[in-house]
C-alpha cells in the first residue's frame, strides 16, 4: 500500500520522471545495475535484503555507487539513521513524511544524481 501511495506522490512531484517499483532489495539491486535511475528511494525494512544491506551493495559496485539514495521507512531507529549517515545517505524519512521536506529532498537528490551519473528524466 505504501509503495502505491508514495509512487503517486513521486509522480506528482516529478512528472517528467518515470517511477519504477520493485518488491525487495535484491530485485532493486539487479534493476539498477542494468538501468541506473536518477534517484533510488528505498525502505529500511525489506524482505531478502534490508535497506542497509542494499545500500552497502550499491556502494561496493563501481558502476552505481554514486546514485543518490533516500530512505523512506516506518521503522528506523537513531542507530540506523546514524549508520545510513555514515554511508553518505543524506535523507532518511520516517513515514508518514512531511511532504514539503520530502519534495525538497527529492528535488535536491535528483539534481545531484543528474550531475553525478548523467541520468536524465524518462
């Protein structure tokens, strides 16, 4: 349900981009390796690979390590937020999010992503 809601929010914030949804961290990792997006938004708690494991895998892969990533989660504690910060994750949002702050983070991250990896809107 959250994936559908937040994908609709993203489509409204960034109508010039397509939004793709995957079921888990492993599927996301495979997808971004074959077609790197301008921005990755991931859940902290996922099946098969949690958000922290997913980001570690992204950071280890030279072809995708510079992708901007946002964390969007219902269950994230201070220790996890600190761990994400140490990985270079600038934005960690607790659901439900403040939409104005989320929009600003998405826009800032997209600008960073386009400069960093050459990704363009789809």
